[in-house]
């Protein structure tokens, strides 16, 4: 039974890694299909706690891909399911994952112009990022906080935060990709698309 359990975890993890590879190559449709496969496989993992972690990670991948594909409602659904799985994080790794999920969820909500809801989840992202101590989580939470500020009308403050975080995020490839997109989104929201292109 233990061997079968480890095999299920391993196969689900492999599909998650395939999804990450596609995501880093900006092949978002292929990445999302891989993450969806990982999540479906993780449902059958016998250990509920392990299954929840693997599923939440895969669902976060689905949400990120959906954000980049502008399929926001699909991303919202994936984020909400992931948050349900991580309501009581059991360790710093799950704290980090919860922070990343909350930050992505906040960006999806901003895309749907649900600014107040986005602000609430951005605050949770900051809290969980601080608790985890993870650099990637802190960068993600700070980036979305800057975006929320822009959407709330504090354009200069928000863009300054985003640009500062973008420069810090170069140490992490995944965070840098996200941080590169944030200034463009912020400038577009602020009615400054020409400045987005010049950054």
C-alpha cells in the first residue's frame, strides 16, 4: 500500500513539474492541462494531508495559467478550491503556498474589477508570506499589493512599489516573470500604456 501511495504522489508530482516547465516556457495552455492532470491524479492519493498539498499546488498552477490566458473565472474557481484545501496550513511550505494562491487570486479578482475583495486577499497573502518567511511569497504578495494600490487610485505609490519589487525579484525566475507583467498591468490600469512599454 505504501508503495502504491508513493507512486501516486510521484506521478502527480511529475505532471506538476511538467506544468511548471511549460509555464516557464510561456506555453500556458499546455501548462494548465498538465496542472489539471496533476490535480486529478492527486485526488486519489490516500493520505489526505499530502493529497491536499499536491492538489493545492496544482490548482495554483491552473490559476496562474488562467490569469495569463485571461480566463479569469476558471482561475477564480481553481484559487477558491486551493484556498479551501489550505485553510489551516500545517507548515511553512503550506504557508508559502497559501500566500502564492492568495496573491494570484487577488490578481484574478482585480482583472474582474472586484477591487475590495482583491484587497482583502492581498492582505492575507502578505500575512501568510511573512509567516512563511519565503522570498518568493513575499515578492508575490508585495507585487499584488502594489497592483491593488493602483486599482484603488494610488497610482504613483502602487507603481513605485511594483517597480521596486520587480528589481528585487530578478533572483527568482518565477517571481521575475510575474513581476515583469505587473508594471504593464498597473500602467494600463492607470491609462499609461506607453509607460508600460518603456519600462
